[in-house]
C-alpha cells in the first residue's frame, strides 16, 4: 500500500553537491525507519545512511563527514544531503523504509523506492 517516490538525482561535477528526497504516501501507516542505499554498476547494493524513529543515524564509512540523512516527519519525507561528491559516489540511490500498516494491522513491512541515478563526473 505504501509507496516511495524519489527525486533529486542527476549529473554533478566532482566536489559538488546534491540533495535527494524520498516521499512516503498511501494508506494509513507509521514509519519505523528510513534509509538510503546505493548500487553502482557491477556492484552490490550497499547501505549508505539510515535514520530511525528515535532519530538515531548511522552512515557508511565511505560517506561519513560528507553525507547527511534527515527526516521531516510531518511530510513523511527523508533527505540525503550529499556534499564533496566523488566519482566513486556514482550509483543508483534507493530509498527504503520499514513501516507499520494500520489498515492490515501488520508491523515492520518493507518497501523500496524506484531509485534515482547520481552521476559524478567532469
């Protein structure tokens, strides 16, 4: 029932910045956690950053100090601010959430967004 819609990807030069957005909608639900993953061509999907309902955050070592994940609970939106981008950050970035569905009374369901492509190149 819940859907994730991502936006903000594109082409950026090394050292530049982008902000990704992910909006959750559909049905009656509560969010337990939201996260960003990425998958580069020929590579496995990896966790980039996560924020829980308790507002705790965790980051991959490769992005610490450069990326920031944040949530706007009122808008059911999660953001990923990416600064000092490097060519190795090039990947498709996916939004992910674990949530509780109030209509079906089901807990800890998982949904993925469609992905948004980030290309870092000069």
